[in-house]
C-alpha cells in the first residue's frame, strides 16, 4: 500500500490520515472534500499531504490510489462508488466508514466485485469536522468490516493498518451489522429526537422546564441535537430494520402504559436492571 | 422551629439534616427509619442527633416536632400521613419530599387541612442511602412547593431554611407539578426501562452488543438501572399524566417510523434541535 486517497476529510477521514501517519505509514495521502475549508484544515494538520481540488485532480487521485477510503455520509458513498466504478483498476481497494452497510455491500457486489471491503469504525465525537480529528480516535474502538469475499492481499494490508490504529476488528455480515446498529444506535437516536421534539411542542420556552428538568432529561434528549443531514442517509438506507425496532418499542411502551399499576411493570424493571448489569457489571 | 423530625433518613432525609446544621439550625433533629443501618449512618454523620427506634419513640418524636419531614417513597408518605393525622397538634407542620404531589395534596386537604406544605426538592444521586448524604445536595437545585393555603408562620420558617440550603423555591399547583414531572422525569425513565428491557430480550449475553454499543446506548439506557421499588410508587400515584405522555410518545414514534424517507423526518429533527438549543444554549 503506497498511496491512499481519502474522500471526505472531516472528523473520521482526517483522523484516518493522522492514524496512518502515527502508525508509520510513509506513502502518499491525498484528500478530496466538497468543502475547501475541511480540505485545508486536513492539510494544515498533516492528515493528508495533497489536496485534490478539481475534477481532474480527483480523477488522478483516485487512479493513483492503492486504497480509496470513502468517509462521507452513506448516500455520498453510494454516489462516489457509482462514479468511480468504471475507472477502477484490478488491484485497487475501495473501503468506507459508512454507518449502514447493506446497500453499500449490494452496490459493491454489483459494480466492483472483489474490490470492496465495506467498513464501519465505531468511533466519533459529538461534533464533526477535520478540526477535531485525532490519530488516537480509533484506539480501543471496534472497527467492523463486512467482507464480501475471501480477503485479498490489499485487504489484508488495510486490516493490518486498522489494527495498528489500535482498533479491534469485528467481521459481520452486512445485514447483521445493520440490524444491530438499528438497535443500539439508530433507534436510540430516533427516540431522543422524538422526545426532544415532543418537549419542544409541549413546553416551548416555558421557564419551568429549565427549572425542573435534571440530568435524566438532559441525557435522554442529548442526541436530539444531532443533525438531520447525517441521519437522513441512515434512515434512507436502513429503513426496514429501524422501522422494526421502532415498532417493537412502540408496543413495549404501550404494554408498560397499560400496566403502570400491575406486576408487569416490575418485570420490565427487572429485565432492564439485568441489561444494565451486563453493560456496566461494576455498578 | 425548635424540633424537626425526619421520617426516612436515606439520601434526601439525611441530607436535609446535614443542610439544617450547616445553615445554623441549633434545635433538635430526630430521625425515624425502618432500616436500623440507615438510622445509625445518619446518627454517625450527625445528620440527626436522636434516633427514634420503637413505636413509642416514634410517637414521642412526632409529637415533639414543630416540623415533620416525610422523606420516604410516596406510598410510604401517604401511610405516615394517615397514621399521624389523628395525633397532630394545631401548630405542627408536615412537609415532604415525595416525587408526585397530587395524591399527597389531596390527602393533606382531607386529613390535615392548613397543616401541610407538600414539597419536592429536584436533587438526588444515582444511588440512595444516608452514606451518600451531603449538606450541599440542594445548593442551586429547584425545590418545588405545592402550597394548599396561604402560608402559615411555621411554613414561612421552613421556606426560610430551604432557601438557606441554597435551593431556589418554585411554587406550583400539585397537578401542574405532576404533569411536568411526567414529561421531564417519569416518561424518560419508562422509555429507558423499556429500551433496556427490549435490548435484554433481543441480545441477552451477545458479545456483539458490548463491542458495538457506544455512548448513545449507555446513556439512553442508564436509567434502566433504576429500581422498581421507587418507581412503583410514582407509577401508582401519577398514572394518568404518565400514561398520557407515553401515549403521545408512541404516536410520535409511529409518525417517525412511517416517515423515515420523507421530509417529515427533517421536521422532527428541526424541532428536536430547537429544543436542545433551549436546554443547552451554549452548544
């Protein structure tokens, strides 16, 4: 692996560049980003060493890369894959960091069989942008891959770098990835957005809310600050698993609502307590 | 106010004893608790100066008090009110720290008109018990009262002490208190319990959950560790407002589920973002 091109030099893309350098990668790292500012920030912090700005420069950077890392939102990843597929060489690898994997895996099988290793590092921050990028962002984090074929040499090489970032690799089928993420990430996001939106409708600028709301309120609505721009792509590309978890939650809430005064409520608390003991065994 | 008797010397009760002393209260503070250990812990840390252990000592402590503070769960508060009402003197004040107020206010009007000032300090910790009590627990916190009549002299005195604890007093009608708390505290609790219980059913001891679940999962299920013993009383005494908020959330989740690919989802995120800007204007 001599040349890497990172498409999307925001928080994750720029952190990958920094992590590569910290892990000893001595080849070229070229960045592509729709935002000139993000590209400049990534360049300034040496997350990339070359910025490809024009369509011609983009094409050259993609052609010269051994590994192309797509680090934009999911619909953007799908678009880049469609654009680059006709021009790809036999030994190039495309990998990505998208939040959902089934659609990406399907398109990869269709357009670039044998040349794509979809991935998803479980790392991030509350805010995005190259300015917050860090070489150690992936240290101790799980990095999921959804391999579509036996590993090629260039894939083994990329996996080696990811391990040198300090990440733990976990291989999953794309559908399993999307189903688990619907449960542990996408559903919690939608719940927090729903609760925040309801509270906005109910209380508006009531001073009482601010006086009475405590840690529980702040914590349960924190994700309500998340931007639609990112979640639109996730909702679009993981609709069925996400809809299923939301429907399950609606039914569970109805069950609790109808049993606020019965022993069923005790059972729900017991199940929940059990789950928390698994997650936080020391508490 | 010369003598105070605190019924329930756990986290809140013992913290009230410590806060009284720190604020300069020089009278007697007697404690009553079903747990000999909690009573002993409160005595050791000087949150109380006398422990009333037998039914006779309980009766004497309640008779001698100018202010009786009921600091047990709500159904316990209702029970103590029923027991003590026939024996109360005309100048005694009963106040409490219960999580719901309508039922307590109703019983007060029925059994001890003119002698009860229901209250609810918005303070606490993840775990209970006298061992975690602190004089500064109420500093900067909102302390809600739901007054049932024009303030009496002893009520004014108690309000003065609460202000000296560093708390901000907010007066609300009991029904308004219960409705707001259903929205900002009780509903978030039930949602976190429901999500935790669902995840326990879905994943059990799957190692994938632990590898993939991040901050969002931990945060949205943290309240799932809350004990049924406390929430049973809240669900029992605030059923209608809580059921209404849960039903509203069910409908909101259904709406989002049916609009994962439409512009309606953008609207929900925009409302949620607006709410978070009110709660955390600096972000």
